[in-house]
């Protein structure tokens, strides 16, 4: 992994899951003070400055982070396990969305539906390729086709994060088909 990618993984950890790992706090909307974050990361022995941070935010392949308007604050766009309100936009989803998982989770998912597990939301994507890449992180991938249009009609809210990830609280067993995977 490139040095900047490793730093980005650490920044994800801090902003989404464990601000204490850099000795900082985030506010109720997930914002961290940029100066504090830089100081905190340096305190862990990692080399970072504002220029490097700005480059990571600008070049991150999944556009995971946003600055506020005057670039004094930074937050992750989605993916949190800590309870923050990143002011997600509620939107009407497309008819179908996809979720990538691992085959070994399918029995449990068939029984319980899709749950957010350690995160605040279930993560869904518009295209199968993204779902496949997400699934592969966990093992042999399996793809679920989610009937998001039907869920929306039935009153379940969907949100679209700043970086284009669709999020919903849970997906009941009646709302998905297993597209690939045993
Ligand atoms: C599975 C990455 C058993 C679920 C990715 C998933 C994504 C169940 C795993 C983002 C279950 C949780 C999120 C049930 C769900 N029983 N397993 N009832 N319900 N699961 O990592 O969606 O690189 O928390 O299928 O690209 O894999 O971090 O969620 O396999 O966008 O920016 O439990 O994280 O982005 O795993 O990934 P995760 P995810 P970043």
C-alpha cells in the first residue's frame, strides 16, 4: 500500500470509528478540527501536514472526506460506527441497488436480513462492480440485489452520501434477491 493510502486508512479509522486513536474528538456532526487532527496524527508518529491532508482529501479514490467551507473542519462522508449525524440527504433511490457481501455471511443474511452491523447504515451501491469490490474485502464475494424502489414505496428512508454511497437502516429479507453466491 502507498504511504498516503496507509495514512488515509488511519484517517478513516479516526474520523469514523475511533477519534481517540489520534487523541481528538469529533462533534455531533462528525466534524474534527483540522489543526487538531494534524497535531493528533503527528502525535502518533506519522508524518502529515496540511498540504498532505488536502491532497489525501482531493485524491481519495472513494472521496471519503469533506472539508467545511473555510477548511477548518474535516469529516468522513459515510461509514461511521460512532453515532454522529453527518446531515445525510434523504433521497428517492433507484429501483434497484446492490450490496456486496461474503458468501459465508449469506445464511445469516437470509435469516436476519441486511443489518448495519458495526456501522450506522447498510451500504448499497448503484452498480454491481462496486458491490463486488466491497464484498471481496470480506472473502468470496456474493451480491445481493436490493429492491430499493419497493422499500422506498413502503416508507423506508434512503440517504445518498456526499460520495455517492446509498445508505439505509436495514433491508428486510423480503426486499432482496441473491444475485450471485450460494
Ligand atoms: C454483513 C467500505 C451477517 C454485510 C466499503 C457486510 C463500503 C451481515 C458485513 C463500506 C448481516 C459488514 C461498508 C447479517 C449484514 N448477518 N452478516 N444479518 N447483515 N452483514 O465493512 O458494507 O473503504 O461494516 O454484508 O467499500 O462491507 O471503508 O460493511 O459484509 O462502502 O470507505 O456484515 O466500507 O468503504 O461489513 O462496507 P462492513 P460493508 P471504505
